[in-house]
C-alpha cells in the first residue's frame, strides 16, 4: 500500500507502508520518481528518470509539505 500524502502540480508524495521504518517519502512524476530521507533533514536518497531540475522541484515540494507528510506518517504508523 502506498498512501498518497498530497498532490502538487505534476508531483505526488507517498510512502510505502511496508518498506522500512526510517522516515522517508517518494515523489512521483510522469517522468520518474525520487526518494527523500526526512530526518534529521530532507536529503535526496535516489531517483529514476528525473532530471536534476525535477529533483530540485521535487525536494521543494517535499519541503513545502513536511507537516502533511509527518501527519500522514504518524496516522499510518500510529506514532
């Protein structure tokens, strides 16, 4: 299951609920996706198919929705 946290333009933020316990988020785009670690700060982990500019845009979206991401993670995992 990959709960959608938010959609922003061409980006969809989500996480896989059974992947790992480290706080992270994926950002999907029509061209590919990127994974970001969120603690202790937002850091790009990996990507497929995205340009450097798209990765920067994706990171900006992640930063813009940190509270929503935290709320979704806590709601899903009961923290």
